C-alpha cells in the first residue's frame, strides 16, 4: 500500500485544479484510489430523486474526491503549505512539517 501524507481531519491547501489556492478540512481519504474528499473543494451538482432524506429531490451540491497529489498539508506553525516528513520519536513514527520542523498532531 502507498504512503498517504494526509489524514482525516487535516487542514490542506489545494495546489492544482479549479479550486487552486483554497484550503479545507479533509473529510475522508481513500488510499486505494489516492483520493481525498475535502470540505468545500471540488463541488459538483448532482440530480437526485425524491427520497426520505430529500422529499423534494432536485439538485444538490456535494464534494467530489480530489487526487492527493494536488493537496499539501498546512503548517501548524506558519499556516502556509508544507511538505510532510516522518521521523521516529522514541518507538513511535510521527509526521512533521518540513518547513518549520513542527510535529503534526
């Protein structure tokens, strides 16, 4: 399995595509497809039939998955996009921001 540099709950920056320059929170990650769903990013309009959730039916806007290569983690210290590194902290492997060296929770 490939190594994914982002996790659910991370704040990320979009560096390519129609939403370039925007930031959002990761809602879910699909490692098998190398894609993530980010809050408010890559919105699509979908037509739905009436059901119990939406008795009217009609058009709804929802997030669509975006490739993880188009996402960068936001540095917790500076608030700017950064690359992610891994290091051993005792017997635990932790992620850290390459720009500031700050550990990512």
